[in-house]
C-alpha cells in the first residue's frame, strides 16, 4: 500500500515520501504527514528476534513506500554502522525500576544521531529518484544537538551543503565547540544574537520565500531541511520506540500485549510525536509523558488547551529544550482536528500573529494519550544527584528532566505501568551542569577537567565526540543579527 504525504495546511497536492523528504516543508508552510499511519505488518514477537537495522527496515518500509528494498536497506546499513559505539545502537539500561533508552551512542552523543545518521542517505537517494540536479542546501536551526548531528551527517556528502544557525549564547559550551570545529568543505555554522525560536523563525521564513527560491534555483541550489519538521527525521525516530518495546518483550520483561509508558524530554515535540506514531502503528503504549523544563509551554498546553508562547524565554541547563514554538506540535494539531487543514491553518495563523491559540474541547479530548509535566532547574539537579547516589548511574540534564517528571507523575497518579524514559544525550555533553548537580564543589573547574572528573565518577570512557574537540581548531566564527540571516545565507552561497 502506497503512503502519500499531505500538508497539515492543505495547500498542495499529496506527494510521495521521497518528494516530502526533499522538500522538507510543504509549499504552503505546512508540515508533511502521512495520509494514514500504517500498521505494523509483522508481530512484535518476530521483531524481538531482529537487530536494530532489521527492525528499522520493517518500520520504515511502511512509511517510505516509494523506496525499493535495496535503496532503503542501503540507507539503513550506511547509517547504523561503526559510528555508533554500542552494537545494540539504542541499548536499554534498567535503573531504579525504570528503563532508560540510551539514544546517545552515535557520532555526536545525542539522540539526533538516530535520525540524522540516515537522513543524508534518504535525501541523496530521494534526489536521484526525482532526477534533481540542483545542489541541495540543508538549512537548519538548532537549539544545540540537531546542528552538530546534521553537520556530522552531511559533511562532504556529494551534492549537498549545510548551513546551521544556532543561538550564540543559548547552547552549552561543548555543544558550541562541537559545531564550530566541524570540518567539511560544504559546512557552514552561524551564531545568531537571538534565541532558538528566532533562528527557527528565520529559517522558516527563508523556506517560504519564493523570490529566494527562484534566485537559488537560478544558481543551481534548492533548500531542504534537517530539522524535525522533515518527515525524513521523524520516521527513523519511530523505530527506536518499537525496538525498545520488542527488546523488553524478548527479554521477558513484558508480557505479550502488555502496555508501557514512554517518558520523553521534549522541546520541539518531534521525539514524543514519533512515540505517538509508534502507538498508532499498533505498539501497546499506555501513556506518553511529555516532560518540559522551565520553558513549560507544552505542559501548559496539555493542562489548558491553550498554546501561548507569549512568556519569558528561560535559559536552562537543558538547552535543547529551551523552545517556545514547538514546530512538530502542528502534526498533532492536524490529527486531533480530524485532519482539518483549514482549522490547522487558522490556529497556526493565530500563533504567528498573536503568539497563541486555543483548541476546542473535542480536540483536547483527542490528546488523552498524553500527560504533561515539567521540572524546575532545582528538581532536575536533585534528580541527577538522587539517581547517582542510589545507583551510580549518571544521566544528562535533559534525561533528568524526564526522570524527575516521571517520579512526580508516578507519585501523583499511582500508575504502576512499566516505563521507558528516553535518554536523549550523553552526560558528557553537559558535564558542567551534571557534575555540579552531583557535587557543588565542581563549580570552579574548567570544562575538560570536569569531563575527566565525570569519567572517573561514572566509570565510563570519554566518548570520541568529546575527545576530538579538546584540541580541534575553530573553523566557523560567523555571528549575525537575526534580521540578517537571509543575507548571510546569500553570502555563503555566493548568490548573484
């Protein structure tokens, strides 16, 4: 059965998967969604006997129906290889009665690697399938992790170039260093003086600029996206939720058909949306617990049905979640609106013009699978310390937000459903905040001394992604005002 992709705003004809991946964003500014979410066509028990690559194929073939078996398997093989430092790709670790799904064993030690390792291959395959001759320019805004993972994925990939915008003072020092030391003739990294939402809005504006598109086409370029707005990012993320469930089933931790909860720390809503898609494919999921930091726009939305970005933007120790406009939420809005593109467009227009929108009671009822929660900075630090002191396990700040939210949810609800927490980044990426949470006396140490201390404290080896930036030279030092983002892109591409 062929799956076509339609825009959440209804302004263009449905397209095939490869076309949706190439475009990134629909021409009407909407996001591509499958016309229907396919059901798993193989039993969870059978999937339990497969490795990560095999599960990936069984899930992704259902969404990417215009890819041949050879094309898709080639993309998967090239993505999930020795770049990952654990042969399981996404291992589950049980600590204190909860499973932590470690999604940080890829090249840049964050969960974005799970999708961004395969996206370049999906994109270049899509380009060949659609006879695209232009160079594909990946234009991306990052709150910290997407940028480096995309840069690593696309560096020196033929027929592509990549430009990443990040908030100059809104990422961790390690995150910034990972980006600004990135090699590759086709890579560009630009700091902006605003926050992530400013960067994301600037990127979206360029995608929607028809004059710029014509100018680029005349110069042999076209845009695509590596942000989670690209369906080529979302589909690979569905895989690890299916994989996690089938590991627990195979290991006898779950009975056949037994439901589990997933807890996901989220800012842009893509990672938890992937879990929602997995549930819709037939995975036995009870609750999807959406964990926010102090930028709790999603928590407030789940509580009230009102999405309101008109609030203070807070810089936290979990910077990848410092987001007030959760782009992927539009896909859920479209679904709970009964796939009503007019309603979705109306709400998104209100978000753009007034910074807020309110959903109907019927739509709110459609979100019953979700539970919102948030953790303060103090609660996040306390959770890192608690789990370390109890088990010796060290987690990063984003995972700690999810862990703290889950502890509060379990206490408040009494829900004893078995639970998996998405562990989205290595603690080494946020060593400063992690080590200070464990012991405040680490406050005076510099970054790499703290990293060495973290290795000693956790009993784990320092990842290559960290070792290689100790002495790497800075190769990207461009900073621009938010209003000058397009001008910067035109200069990088030497558009005439």
